C-alpha cells in the first residue's frame, strides 16, 4: 500500500505540529506521523516564553483552557540574592508567558493543525528509505491488534524531520551534533506545592551537586497552577568534570533546598525524575537535504542561555513550512536552501553569543561572579532577561555584538580580574 502526500512530517511535537499547521494552511497536503499517542508525557520544563505564546496566538490557540497557568515574569536567585522581573514590553511579543504540561499542550496544537487540513497518524514510527542522501520513500510502522507490525510505504515529495533531540530519522539521513558545541543534560520531576498558582517562573542561577560544588547551569521551578510545580535542573557540558555529573543527584540536592515559599521538599515529589540531552545552538546538521529539512530539537535549536526549545520548534516549523511550500510550488529545491539561509540570518549571531556564554560559565568562578554582580543591578538584570529570553527589539540586536565582546574577554582572560574588581 502506498500513498503520496506532498509533505510528510516526522514527529507530532511542537515543531511537527507547527509545520503541519502552516503547511496545511498554505494548501499543502500534509501527513504528520507521531510515534506515540496523545496525550503523551515529555521530558520538559513545560514553560512557555513570550516567543512561544506569540506562535500559539498566531495558530489560534485557546489560552482559556484550565490546564494553562499564566506567568508574568521571572524570579531569579543566586544564593541568598533574589530579584523579580516582569516580562518586558515588546513591539512583537506579548508581555506574558505560561506553564502547561506537554501532555496537555501538544495534542491541542495538533488539533489546530488538523482543523487546517493536516492529517495526523499516531502510534506510527517513520523510517527513512535513503538513496544518495535523498529520501526515496518512508516506511511507516504501526502495531496491530495482534501485537505485530503493519508496514506501509509512503512517497512524499518533501519531508520535514521533527522527531526531537535523538532524531533517529535524521541520523539515517546523516545528521549529527557538532561535538565542539555545548549541550546540556536536564532532569525534571513534578512536586506537590500549595503555592502552585505563583505567577512567576523561578530560576536558581548557581546550582550545586551533593558535595556542594558549583556547576554551570541552573535550577527551575515552574508552577502549573493545579497544586503541582515542575522542578528541574540543567547542567551545561562546558566544564572539565561534566562526564562525571549525575543529574539525578543534583536534582535531589536542589529539591532538598527549595525556597520556603513553595512549602515543598523531597517528600513532596509526585513522579519519578526523567531526563534527557538538549542539543543547543543550531548544533545539529545538515538541516537541509535534497528533499528534506529538519526543525526544532532535531536541528539543535535549543537556546543555550535558558534551555528553551518549544518556541524555536514552533518558529522553525513555521519557517520550514513556508520554504517547503515555495519549493513545491516552484519545483525548485533552492527554496530549501533559503530555509537554511533564513535560519542563519535569524539565529546565528544570537547563538554565537550564547555559545561563548556557555563556555564562559563553565568556569564556576565566572558564573558565580556574573550572577552575584548581576542580581545587585536591576537595570542589568532586566536587560539580561531580554537577552537570555531572546526578546531584544529589532533595533537592539546590534547590542549582541557588545555582549559577545564582553563574554569573549571573560573567556580569554579568565575570571580572576573580574573577581578582584
């Protein structure tokens, strides 16, 4: 049995659902295949920044659903120092975010794509049939009622690879992560808290292992508004002892020292901690082939500053959909190359700065000094929040070069001069 949709999207998470939505809206026949079934849990902080909210707005998401908890800003800690910052006013993005479980979010966005005409098939694994770096066909595998596997070959004209950070589909096409780029390991759990209706995301900017050693990364507490909070830690790969890190132990230490206002501790944990690897900073490539493109985590689109990936999955899904639709309409594959060019124009400078930051904070003394100095200056932290959440105004983007210069200097000269000042 064979079918030939114009586009097959592999993966029904944020990137895949976004691509499906915008492709179908453009009149492209689109099949989205998801290996699992909705609702399904994902290892994620469940937080939505204003960039993600903007994409959901454009897709007509219903923000009045009871499972969504609105967030007004960020509360940041560094030891005993604390500062609360509202999301900044912006000409493009809203001044609010949200927290919603991925088990609630992804299925709802998939339904928005279905309303545009995209077809979703769940419990379906996609395997590439590759010839000369091109996708000659895709084998779809589904479990049948007898416990066996039914297979079907489809022959799409184009494929969008959106199967997440492991991207088994992408690896068969030759995609791989750059080893010289930073990545992170993250782990999270759900915790009961009577203060789950707090309106702030919370971030601890200097985390420690069980022996009290400072680590480059951060801890988070994202309130869900339903009696639970999402608690997790992420550790960057940019320090010498990274391979010795046990993120579960770091999470245990973090849970044991939660701020008092959450009224929670290790005994309040509701679920087994789960974790995974975060490919960052456009680290996975190639992102374009003769008849395919990759998006979201499958393209290494996680932000090294804050570990956020949902917004970039939505954005790159939308971006890829436009270029794929243009390639189909014109019959010219150069439109796929234009997707890579737009990725570079939109994200490369920002990610260059972020990679230098990840390298700098691999030195605990630098991270400690930056956080403790920064939290004493509200104007500096307000600007830092805009940088880390990628919320600079268009006319402010040139300032990223100034940030790059400062971070590059820190990396070259080391932390001692900064500490002494």
